[in-house]
């Protein structure tokens, strides 16, 4: 099929290809372009247009959503944020996750390589949408829907670059759909195929630009939460402003403005019981059931990957964290369990960590086999949705902004909403410094094993300090950390392909 052949050739020469992943070409959605509906750009009156129909536009954005099924979202966001932090450690003793656990990551690490590939492949799809959907002449594709699709894609591009800049620092900034290279366009296309690192400042400028476009154009609300809407865009804008200039230089007024729009929207709110966020209808008996979340697409969910079946989008990532057939990734740490217990936070502790008898299956240096901890927020496979952004994040970020702006009582009130849901009493923190630490700890307890801890500690400038004081074995690695290790190395295979790329200092 001409469409696929062209894209295979193109991806083979792009530095951010996923040809190293065995299943790359199988990740297209069921609704993807087929031989029957593909419009050849070299044929007839449409020779200047890559896509011409409303159906194709919807297929393109559907494909971009389907990229959330990748290993980056199903597994690696947990590995990098949890086992790299004080929440968990590698578990399964393979070299690549052990490097992450021990804060000694090499440029040849396969997780580093594949995550770069997953995100840049997502970006390739997104850039294609942003470039071509506005040009589709089909009257069935209204201007409003065109803007919505481009807005949804713009949010995804911003999210991709927000993750890349937090993981790798300075990376290539590519916002064009890259055409096939030939002698006539060599000078134009070559730097797109072999790009230089962009400055972190320029990357954040693009992130904010894309998010602002998304905010103006995406739908206001959707009861189906696997849909980009204004709430998740506002929250992400607030998170970007809380991150991009460093903690001491944060524009907390901007943060408050964007996140207040989420908190004040009465269509969202906390569920009454914390455990209800992750509840499923069948118990775990050594193997995860294939069932839905009981409360999928709830009022607390702002953006939620909708897994439904192996044939369309299936959640296999849960099996990497929970089960008894082999030693799983992300073993919960003593430090986290003890912190929960010492804070009296039984509700969130027991919703986050499941102890199970794995005698005869494997042994562990840190935990006994007959009482071994597993990450417990992903409780089913295949159909188990994953909530990427939820209302509690907005509450805690607004509490932080209010605290930094000197509004202590309002910060306490917001923090207590999250604490009280966990059946904890009101916070005793009553100074700016005490509230900073209280909010940091609340984020840890609320979002343990949801893929946020490493990013959160780095944003606060606290990662090395926290890791140097953990009560687990990672203390020895945290104490020896250098500042350059706060970002990952650029993958070695990308440097080998692209002489214009520069490795991060220290690697």
C-alpha cells in the first residue's frame, strides 16, 4: 500500500523513528487510513493535498489518541517517576530498570532509547494533523471541528514536549510535518531530519503557544474523559508555569489563574472515597481480572486513557506491575510504606499497596516473600482505564499557589479537602515553609504509583535532597548524585545517527 510504504521509508531515515520496536507498524488505530479511503497526493486534482476528507481528519486524530497506548504511558512513566524516586525500586532485576533505580542511567539504556522514540513518533503524527487538517476542503468538516482537532493535537504536542524537556532537558523542537526528502528539498528537509537541540526556553515558548491555542479551541467539556477539554489544558498550563522558570522564579499568579478555572468548575470534584478511583468488581487472586474500572470517567477524572479490549486499546501495562507469574517492576519502598503509616494515612496506603504471598515465585532482598508489596492502583488488565490527570492535582496545585502568594488560610482549606477525603484531620502546617512541605507530602501520598513523583520533586528543586535522606537503599545513590543527573542522557543511538545532536553535560 503506497501510504504505508512512503511512511516506512520516511521513518527509516528520521532520527526519532521507532523501527527498534517490534510492534511499531501495528500501533495504528482500527479506524486508520486504509487502501480504500487513502487519497494519493500525487493523483488528480488533489495533488497538493495529503488528505481531503472529514473521515481522514477524524482518523488522524483518532490515531494520535491511540498513541497513549504506548509503553511510554503504560509502563515507563511509572518506572521513571516511581522507581527513580523514593516511592519504589526496580523490582525485576534487569539492567535497564536497575540503572534507573540506582540513578546511574547510561545513554545506551533501552528505556531511554524507546521513550525518546515513542514520544517523537507521537509528535510526528501530531505535526501531520496540525499541518494538514486545516487544509482539508471537505464541507463535512466544519471550521469549528477543524479548530477542535488542531486544538486537541496542539495539546498533545505540548504534553509531549513538556515530558521531553523534563526528562531530557534540551531536545530537538520539531513542529513541521516532514516531507519526503529529495534533491529539490534537500537543504530544507535535512535539518528537520537531523535537528539540533533547541534551548529549553524555546521549547517552553512552543509549549505555552500550543496550550493557549488548545485552550481557545478544544471542547469545553466531555463526559467521556479520553478527550482533550479545557480543564486538562488549564491544569497543564498551570503545571507548565509552575515548572518552566524554576521554583523560586515561578509566576504564581499565572499558576493560580489557570488552575482556578479547573477548581471552580462544578462539573468536576473529588469522589467521596479515595479507593473508588481504582476500584474494580473482581478480586485479585494472583492474576489481574479483565474488567472495567467501576467508576470510569468519573467527575474526578480530567483526562483518562480509555482501555476497552485487546483488539482496539488494551491495558497490558498493569501486568508489568501486579501479578505472581514473575517479579514485577516498581516494588513499593519501605520509605513510602512507613511514611504512609507514620502519617496515619491508612486509606491511601491500603489503596496504593497490596501485600501478597509470592512464596515460591521469587525472593527479594528488601521484603519477605510471604508478605510482598505490589503497586495496587492498577487492579485489572485489558479494560482498566488509566487516569492521567485528575481533580485532586488541581486542588493541591492551587493550594501551593495560594501558599506562595501568602494566602495561608486558603491554602490550608484546599489542602484539607484532599486530606479529609483520605479520612485525615486538618493540616497543622501554618507557615509558608511548613505548608510547602505539607503540600509536597500530600502530593506523594495522593499520587503514589501514578507516575508523578520524580517530576514533582524536580520541579521543587528537592529531588537530590529527598533522595539523599530516604530510609531505603537508594540513599547511597541519592547522596552521590550530581546535578547533571537530574535529566536523562540523550539516547546514544540518536547521537550516532545525528551529528547535530549534543549529549547532555556529564554523560
